[in-house]
C-alpha cells in the first residue's frame, strides 16, 4: 500500500480482490492515514472496469495504473479527478511518471522492453524503445513485480534483496 507525501494511501488490486471483496471491488482505492476508505475508482460510462492492475505508480497526490482488459493509462488524482489515456502497451510490468513523460516496462511477451513515452491529453505515445539489461549486461528476462514511485521504477533482481532502479529521463 504505497503512500504519497500528502498521507494518501493507495491500493491497486487484481481479480482476486476485485471479484471477492467490496472494499477492493473498484480495483483502485485511496485511503486516509487512519485506514478509512476515501475514494474508489468507478469507470466512466463506456469504459471497461478494472479487472487486474498490471502496473501501478504513486506520486504526490496522484496514482497511475494500467489495467486489464483494455490497458488504458489511468490517472487518478487525490481530489477525485480522473483521466484515461489510450496506450499501445498491453500488460506492462511497471511504470514511472514525470510530468508528461513516462516509462513503461514490459508488455506482452517482451519483459525487458523499456518504452520511453510522452502523454498527450488522451493518449500515450511511445518515443523510444530500449532493451533493459542487468548492470552486468545480462538480459533482463524475468523479474518480480516492479514498484513505481513517481519518476522512478524499482525492479527486483534475482534475489529478494537485489533491486535496480531506472527513471524517467
């Protein structure tokens, strides 16, 4: 449950929570520091609801999520405003955001593909694609779930204590 500097706690859920517990049914929920639910995502009319959040990031007063089935980029602000952008990246494993720039890791069958993107008002536009490797140059083929915090994306290595960071540039 990541927290932002404004003491908002955000949780993102997968299908196990979305379909089995009313508290997690929205798929993305914001809580206060006392554990009281303040907000839950409700998909706008004509937009698919959250089944499973694949990539999640928390910044100051904002949470970002890419979710199944359509994989839009959801921007949810602490004041309740939301914005959805279409994205060409299906099933990303992680994301980091800085202003109108972001990175998305993985997607589909390419877990090591890092996409540098920019955002417009209604879409995510890839700018550059690179293969992410480990510091020793070995290919990044498998990793545990990533943790996105603002402009940084933390990728866990082969062991629990091994973490790497990449950032939006």
